[in-house]
C-alpha cells in the first residue's frame, strides 16, 4: 500500500485520523531501523565530505613555508591513512565505501599537489586523466554508485579539457557526440549486464547526461552547416534511441519512454524554428510542442494501463 | 489504475475500527483510481510541466513577433479567456492527457494578464495582486494536480516580484520561515489534513511540492552573498527560526525513536546546536537540512533528492563566499568534518544497541 492508496481510501471512507496516521506510519513513513541507518550514513558522509574538502582547501592554500617534500609526504600519508580505513573490516560496507570515495578524491589532491610544485597547471587535461586512471581499480573493486559517478564525471571532464587544450579542431557537434557515445555506452552496459545491482538514480543520471549531450549536439548541428559528423551523430542517436525505447517497452520503464521522446521533440522544434520563418512559425512550434507532448503522455498512460493489467 | 479485485484486497488489509463499522464507497474508490491525476509517475508530471512551459513560451514569442502585445485591453481579455479555457478543459474532460494543454493555457493566460495590465500602465503591485487573486479564485474551481502546482508557483512568483520590486529584502526572512513552517505543518499533520476531507486535503500533494520548490528558491536567493543585495542584517532571524525548527524536529524524532534517557537527550540537543552553530550566517544550509529530514520522515523521494542536492550546493557556496583565507577555511572544514566522524563513532555503538532491541 502506498501513500496514493491511503489518500484515495480516506477520501471515500470513514477512516479516522488516528487510523490514517497508523496506516501512514506502518506502510509509508520510514521506520526506526531506516532512521538509524540513514543517520549513520548521513553523519559519516558529512564527516568524510567536510574533512576531505578541508584537506583540498589546505593544499589549495599552497603554504609557501611548507617544503615540497613535506607537502607531497603529507598528502600521501593522508591518502594512505584513508585507504587503510576503507579496508578496516569492523565497519559495514557502506561506511567503508564512503571512506573509499573520500580517498578517491584525495588521489586528485595528490596529483594537484604534484602539479602545484612542478607547475603543470591545475586544470590541465592530463591531471584529470591521471586522476581517472589511478582510481580505476578502486572504482571497479568498490563498485559503489557515488564512486562510479565521480569516475564518470572525471572521464567527461578529461574529454572536455582535452578538446579545449589539445584538440582545438574538434567541433562542438563532435564533442557532444563523443560524450554522448561514452555515456550511452555506460548506460547500455549497465542495462545489459548489471541492472539489478545498480541503483536507479545512478543509471538515470548517466542516461540523462547522454540524452542531454545528444540533444545539444543535434540542436547545434541543425543550426550549423551540415557536416559528416552531424550525420554520424544522427545515426548513432537514432540507433541508441531505438534501443532505449525498445528497452523501455521490454522492461516497462517509463523513464526511457518519456525522456527520449522529449529529447526528440526538442530536436524537431529546433528544426522547425530553423526551417520556417515569420511569426506564424512560433505559433506552429507552440502547437507542435503541446500536441506532441500530449501524444507522448497519452501513449505512456495507455502503456502503464496495459502493464498494470498484465501484472 | 487499480482493478476492483486490487481494491478489495487492499481494503481487506486494513483492520476494522475499535468502534462502529468500517464504511467505504467502493464505486467512488474505483472511479477515483480511474481518473486519478494526483499520483501520476514523475515522468508524466515533468513532461506536462515542461511541455506546457515550452509551448507557452513559444506562444509568447509569437505574440511579441506578431505585435499583438501592443493592445493592453485585448491582452487582458485573451488572458482571462485562456485561464477560463484551462479551467474549462479540466472540468469538461478531466483527463491527464489534457494536462499539458491546460497548463500551457493557464501559463499563457497569466502571462497575457500580466503584460496586459502593464500595457495599461497599471503598477507591478497591482499586477501581482491580480495574479494572486485570479489564482486563488481558479483554485476553488479546480484542484487538479498540475494546475494547483503551477498555481502555487504563480503565487510564489508574485510574492517574490513584490519583494524584489520594492527592494524589501528583509521580508524574505519572514517569508522563508513561513514557507518552512508550512512545509513542517503539512509533513507532521498529513493524517489530520487528509482526514478533514476539506479543500486542503485535495490540494495536499501539489501544495506540498509547490511549497518545497518555493522554499528552495528563497533559500537560493538567501544563500548567495550580494545576490539581489539581500541584507545580512536580519539573517539571524531566518537562522534562529530554522534552527529552532530543526530542534523541534529532533524533539519529535527522539519521541519516535523512543529514546527516553534524559542525559542522552540533552547531549543530542547540545550536539545538534553545536553542529548547527556555524550555519548561523547561512540559513540556507539549515533550511536544506530541514527539507532532507522532513522528506526522509514522510518518505517523499523528490523532496529528499532535491534536499541533498541543495544542501551540498549551499555548503559549497557558503565556504566559497566566506571572507577568510583558505587555511582558515581548511581548519574550519576539517574540524566540522572530524566532529561528524566523531559523532558517528560515538553514536554508532549506541544506535546499534537500540536497533537490535
């Protein structure tokens, strides 16, 4: 029984306030054990998060009196200590994973300190590349969603910085396309092999990122001169979107069946704006958006109804 | 949507009351599930709002390019027509698929009323009051999820416009406390409000989500120093009020967790105050924490996720803006961080014993 059921039942019955309260407490609200678990993870995350940020700020301060040997030694010792804590067997896995996440951030701090001393620049792409490479094993072993998210963020940042600093010939459409392919591959891999063990919020965040890049790339491509890269991106997006929709139908997942059509609606809107002129065009665009979104919702609702009946 | 058998199975679960019999109207319940617009999946809600918003923005662009915005009277006339059409659409069809269209009509209507009034040289204050009154009147006609949610946001937008146009930034401190208080009331009194079967019970879900968005937006205004020149003179008011609310929440939580030991309770209150002390200059952090706690309590996922995101953002902003050297910031952050780790270590064992009981 969900909150929705209690709300509807209460409206059409003589359920008293006390009984509604009891139903909500028993069936909807979090119980004592959930509170204990939440408080533990919350405190530990806050503790590790703030401490690690403090350490980041400490090295960012770039204390001139500190010898470079001390600086590197200090950052390495903190890293070593936190890694040891992450494998301390007495704590439960979630807590150790939170510490491992902190340690993964500290790897970045170590590289930053190195960059600070040898003047390699704080935002050089190779700094992020090294950070990404050196935490790969931990990410794989820890298999903790927030750690994976940090990893993907680092990969995306590395690509963007590489495009800015080294590959200056890369067009925006190509960069968006590349980031789309990387993130989409991750989503496809998870959906194919490890969906049951990975939390929904992580998959949907990465999928939203991928869809966002595809939408951005194609919209930019529509307004730019047509290039081969744009055609390739269109083909990639088409294949991925068909796969995503098919997967949505198969697994009865409303996320893909709403996010993908909405992205397509934005792309078509961009094309409409580009290809027609005059004030009537915006009226057409307005009607198109409302009509297509309504159609998407109608299809989605019909599907949900069908799935409920099948269940 | 549920089938008759599902509903009967669900009703079986509910134990009969101590006195009298348990009366329910099965047909109405079945009908309610068929037309239920209150509990659509998040994706449908987001699609409706974004679709409606984008559609109305394109329409507004059309009005501007076509030069139709020049006549105040006609804008006002069409605006009211659009709002009426949105309400009529809902009354007539009462279908979720009409949501995008009615939301778009509703927003277009309000934009036209607003621009129309401005064209007629009416003051911003007048426009805001007109919008608030029109929203309140339309809410008595429809209690559909989407329209009610958008209505709450329109009222919030009008209040913010009033505050910003008069540069009465101190009022924001009163306003955020009022929003936090309302959210707290809605969260703690859900059963009471739902049981009342009054207008508020029908508006419960959209009102709560609308207030949540409004509260977080006011906190964002307060969080950035120098943003809209919000004066820091009265910031203590927000901080103290929000800290008091967190303490009240902890009080309720301790009752719920059945922690009766007076010494432990006093220690917990003191530690809470100690932890919240550095946030006196940033009520936004305390506000986001309150959102996290309230949302976790009532199992409101959207609120919980938003609360976490804003909490991290406000903490980052607070330290970024702080006017001290990086070294002092570092010491401050590490001390707070280690305080929480120590708190974890201290309470982990205690909690474990409680948990196992």
